[in-house]
C-alpha cells in the first residue's frame, strides 16, 4: 500500500470555511462537517442498538421457559419484527455509515464529504423515520407483527400501523440512498492526488461497493412496499391471485433487495477487519488486490442468489438448482477473504489489543456463520432447516459476531483518533471476553434447536426444547449486560484518559494516522501527496 | 461559474434546510399515513408537509443557485454534482425496474400459472377452473368487473410523439446554450416544458377516459394495477421534470448559465431524457405488446 507524505494539512483555510464548530444545538442541526455527522450517526446507531436490544431481551425472557408467561403472543411478534427492523436499518447500517463519514474523507485525503449538506439531510431523516416506526407500538392494534420480511398476505393484517411502517421504510430508503450517493461521489471525486483506486484502503473499497449495492437495491424495496400499500388501500392486486397477481412475487422483490442488503451490512465490516488485522500483525494486508476483486465478486453474486430464501415456497427445479449453486459460489470469494486475513497474521508480530481481539473473533465466528449459510444453501437440506432456529443461528452468527463485532472493533480502533484519548484497555478486554463468551452461549445452542425442529418466530415451544432455550436466554441476558460496559468505556474515553499519540498504534498504515488525535475540524484542506 | 480555481474544495457552510426538510418529510409521511387511516387531520398534516418541503426546496436550491452564480463552486464541485445526479438517476432506474419486474413477472409467470402452466394443473383445476391465462387480465376473479384496455394507437401514440419531440427540443436548447444563442435557448426550453405539461394534461385526460368510459381502474386486477402504477409513477416524474424545466427556464430568462458551464440545465436535461426512455419502454410493454 501507499507511502504517505503530508504537507501542511491544517494551516490553509478557504475563506468560506467555518473555522470551527458552531455553538450549541445549531452545530448539530445545521452541520456540514463529516466528523460531526459521523458522530451523530454513531450515537444514533448506539441508541438504536440499545432499543433493539431491549426488544431482544423481551424475546429471550419470554423464551426462557416453555409456555406463555410474560407477554401476549401478538406483542411477541411485534417484538421480533421491530427488533429486526431496528437492528438492520437503525443499528448496523447507520453505524457503518457513521464510520464511513468519519473515516473515508480522512483515508482518501479529502477535506470533507463531496456533498456535505446532503450528508446532513441523510442523517437527520433517520431520527424522524425511527420515531415514526417506533410510534406504531402504541397505536391501536400495535406495531407490525408479520416479520421484518413483511410477506403478504400476513402483513396485510397489520392494522393502522401498516402505512406508518411503509412510509418509515421509505424515509430510511431516502436516507440510505442519499448517504450512498454521497459516499460514491466522495470516493470517485475527492481522492488526493496520487491516491489511485488500487491504493485506497480496503475500508474505502468495501464502502464504494456497498454504496453501489445500496443505490441499486433500496429503490427496489421502496417499489415493493409501495405495492403492499396500494394493495391494501387502493385496490391493486399485485400480491393477490384473484386479480392475477401472486404473493410470492413480493418475496422475489423483497429478497432481490434483501440478499444484497445482508452484504450491505457485512462488506463494510470486511473493510474494517482488513484495516485492523494488518496493524496488529505489523504486516501489510496479504493479497490486497484479491481482496478488492473478492469484494466485487461477492457484490455481483449477491444479485443472483436471492431465491435461496424461498426454496420451500415452490419453485421450478431449474430455479432451485440455479439458486443453490450460485449461492454456494459466494463461499469462494468469501473464502479468499478469510484466507487473506489469516495469511496476513501468518508470521506477523502480533499483539492482542481490544480491536484485534474483536477482529480475531470476527474471523472465526463469522466463518461459522458462513458455514451454516452453506448448509442452508443446499436446497434439499433447506427444506428441513427453513424457518427453524437454525436460520436464526445462521444469520445471528454473521450479523452479531460478524457485522456488530467488526463495528465495535472499528470503534475501539479509531476511538483514540476521534477523541484524542486512549480507551481503558482493561475494560475493553473485559467487554470483549464477556461479549464473545455470551454471544456463543446465546446463539450456538440455537443451531441445535433448529436442527431438532424448533420453528422461528414463536412465543412458546415444546418442552423438549426447554434446556437449550434457557441456555440461550442466559447468554442473551449476559450479552445484553456486557454492552452496557461498552457504553461506559466509550463515554469514559470521550471524557478523558491517557492522551493518544497521532499514530495511536505501533506502525499503522493509512492517512488517518498522519493527522493529529483528534484531527482538526477540517481534515485535509489542502490535499496531501500520496507517493 | 468558475471564478475560482484551486486545490481547495468548497465545503459549504451549515444550512438549516436539511432539518426543515426532515420536519417536512415527517409531517408529510405521518399525514399520509393518518389520511389512509381516515383520521380527519391526516389530509391537512400531509398538505403542511408538502408546503414545508416545497419551501425547503425553493430555499435550498435558491442557496445553491446563489452560490453558483457568485462563483463559489470550482470544477471539482461541478463534478461532484454531475456524479451525484447520475447516481440519483440510476436509483430512479432501479425504482422503475421494480415495477417493470412486477409486470414481467405477472405476464410471464403468475398469470400463466393461474391458468395451469408448468406444474400448476391442479391450481387451475381446483381453484380457478374456468380461468384461461391471457394478457391483459384482471385475474380469475374478474376483479374490478369487466373493463376495456387502453388502445396504444390513440392518445398514447400522440403522447409518445410529444415526449420524443420534447427530447429533440431540449437538445436544440442545449446546443443553443453552448453556442451562447440565448434567444433560441429560451424559446426551445419553453417549448420543452410546454410539451411536458401538455403530456401530463393528456395523460390526465386518458385517466379520466379510463375511469369513466372503460371501467379501467387501479382495481382492475393486475392489468389495472401495473397499468396505473407504472404510468402513474412515470406521469409524476414527468410532472416533476417539467417543473424543473420551468425553473431552469426562469433562470435562463434571468441570464443564468454560461456556454461552458451550465450544470443545472444539464442535470434537468438528463432527467428529461430518463423519463423519455422510461416512456418508450412503457409504451412498448404496457400499452402495445
Ligand atoms: C457464505 C455465505 C452465506 C450463505 C451461503 C448464506 C445462505 C443463506 C441461506 C440459504 C439463507 C436462507 C435460509 C432459510 O431461510 O431457510 C440465509 C438466511 C439469512 N442470511 Fe445468509 N448466507 C450467507 C451469508 C450471510 C451474511 C454475510 C449475512 C449477513 C451479514 C447473512 C444474513 C442472513 C439473514 C439475515 C438471513 C435470514 C433472513 C430471514 O429469513 O429473516 N447471510 N442465508
Ligand atoms: Cu440471502
């Protein structure tokens, strides 16, 4: 990767630039600064993570024992639906966008994002969208309860909440599309001289490809949910066989969005891990270019595998075969990535600070999720696994110790850069070990539950599933509690602590480490030279 | 305007318009949802939201136009705008792709299946025995009652000519702006949005005709659904495009834009060509074939 030479990045100011942040609330409401906006995204994401987490606690509490004890079944279904929607659209996506906002301009030597006012709007739509979504919980008939996948005809039974759900999704879509456009334009147009595409840090690469996926699929989701709305309120029959439509068509539209969406959540995570592992192995990333090509192939393949979510719905045999093999093909570029991460560590002078610990856990545990994905990709096997807890275990492995761990690794890795203070390493490690142990206690038994036939999205279950559910719930509570420690570590670090050096770590690569910690309000007013 | 060229990127100062836009969007969405749920205040809240959004757009674009005319933007900013607009249009393409996808799906898969194609013999026999798959259809249950389809060779053909002509007039206007021929520019830009609004008017008339004479409505099964959703979203885009052209026309009348630098004009022209292309596909697959 690139050697970095920075000239005078702080001493030049354009007349039009604000020299520092505005005061008070105005700073946050009107800001065009990528760091302020990044910070808001990250805080918002943390709040949503806790909100969605609280719902998960309700779910695990109800499932602690067989029988119905705490909540009404209808409310339970609202919890599973809202938990997923909030975690996907409110926690994971905004967190990666927040990291992109903070880091991409710095990593490519730019003063800010390309379209800073639109950047502000992308963020400020989100709190309103989620207020709208959450408000459905107190409406007559409650919130949506048909699952985050919103399949008709079930979802058509939602009461007054339906249009609120759909319009909230529209708002999230508008926000993501604008955010994605901004990221693509920033990367394509704002790179410092000499920062050629193949010198870009991998986090920038993965986000470039993610942004492309976002612009391509969010509008499709918008179209699909609009059809749900008109079917319900304007008499169209897109998803109604009586009028010539087909409820299965919704599933096709949804998963044409939905499968790229899971890569929208994981590709930036790949990027973060590809930044961290080289730093703590003190070696350049192994196979940089193959990482780029692997990311691009994954993105391409993600468009042609969607119906692996629909094997049991009824599909021509040729379709089953096509989607089975195309899905399995994704394991190849994914394998390339895992291989490269491990080869980067091979004979490295490794140390195990908190970001590295999270990254190592990511490589190991994400791969478990990939393997269960491969099992699910086998169409005849999926007839057995589909809609059981095995699927729940699969996607939680790729999303929690996958995407969420990578985000946390990124936060620990860059927090000293952002705040100028080191976080408390001991507490960070405690947080890591608690999270890693509990996440496995929480999700590993769900594989067994699924293989034994326990269906997903149910508030009660047969007594044969009792033991594993209790273990899983204990893991859940433990994982939930551990995250309070995370909040404490982050707040403590923001408030003060040992001063961080500009480099923070031993010999990290990348432009972010050439700026002061914390960096100046405007990162690179004059472009650094990259040789 | 390229008064300033330099290595420094123009980072605009803060703006209150985005948050105003969020409040507007919020009230529009809450209003629309409540309206659908038959709450009395819904309609008003919706309209308040529309008003706020219109104000926001006027204000925000007003700021950008003023900054552009004062020469604050350099070539790199111009390029950001270009890329941003292209990617926005790509997202619009994908939005229409969802509806065209639905159209192809019902025409090639779900309707034939209901008629017993593939391994769906029993679906047809047990559920919809008398149903013969054909397109157009309002489904085996004759949803919405008997209807007539829209013939492509009346108004739709005229509308095709209108849009294609407007594509030509905007190209003339573009050449005029590049040659600095402002009179020609003003005339042909005017013609373009006049044709745009004429299209929208005729489309409105066509809807009136469909509802009143043909009994063809949104609820006419899946033919009505796809017909009205695709033409409807297209019509909305033409309306927005024509409004944008009008704004650009007012700007050219005021002497905005230079022969070598007129991104605002070009962005709208791209958008206009985009709605043009969508119409051609629509004319072929929705009206004709
Ligand atoms: C080698 C890679 C992967 C393969 C082969 C794979 C395969 C599958 C299959 C076949 C299913 C459908 C199971 C069923 O419903 O019966 C599924 C579900 C799911 N996967 Fe994956 N997957 C992979 C990676 C990922 C990643 C990286 C993520 C997210 C970061 C992810 C998230 C999900 C989610 C959220 C679901 C469940 C959606 C739902 O029904 O609610 N998967 N996966
Ligand atoms: Cu998938």
